[in-house]
């Protein structure tokens, strides 16, 4: 998360816009991680689209969005 925040800070955007960009990219990255975890787990159990949305949603919301907000708050000037 810290590396992604630093990449977003180095863009030529205003402070609020780079924070929005960071939250968007961080949430999307965690959604992809959730999809990969579901793809591996679905080989053995939890097959179906509803489980995919559950894995992607929880990974995107909890560590992605909420973790991104906490990380942005910690790194404010």
C-alpha cells in the first residue's frame, strides 16, 4: 500500500485527487487479489458466482478500501 501511495503522490495531481486515485487503485488491486484467492479456493470448494462476488467484495472492501483510507490518513502532512 505504501508503494502505491508514493506512486500516486508522485503524479502531478492535487492532494485530494491523488488520494482518490490511490483509493481507487488500492481497492481494485485488492479485488483482483480476492478473485485470485477465489479462483484457487474454487478448485476445491465454494464454486459459483455468488462466492466469487463474496470473495472479491470482502477483499475489496476491508483491506482495499478501509485499509486504503487508514493508510491515507496516516500519511497526511
